[in-house]
C-alpha cells in the first residue's frame, strides 16, 4: 500500500498480465521493419513502432518479448505498448 493525495491505493503492477496481442511477422515484414529501423530515415514514432513490433514478434527464437521487457528495453511507458 502506498499513500498519495487522494488516499491509499494498492500497487497493481506486481503481476504482469498475459499478452494482449500476439504479433507474428512474416519474413518480408520482419525484413522491411528491420530495414526501417536501421536506416533511421522515418519519423521517430514510426521507428519506435517498428522496434516494438520486432521485439514482440513470436517468430523469434525466444518467442517474443512481453510488454514489460519491451518497455524497459526501449525506455517507453507500459501504456504506450
């Protein structure tokens, strides 16, 4: 329990929920998103979106990252994922 101005609340982020969306990219999609992130010639928002998709892709060896891992690696808030 923690205190704030409005009263007491319980911290709810101790248990991560299951994946909300399953991302499965084809080889062509993965190649085009990778190319976009490596060139860096697009809007920052689009590059970040590509990085998130590449990390979440279940076609990777480890089966894709969860939202918490992605938010820590890319320094993004969990709500943006």
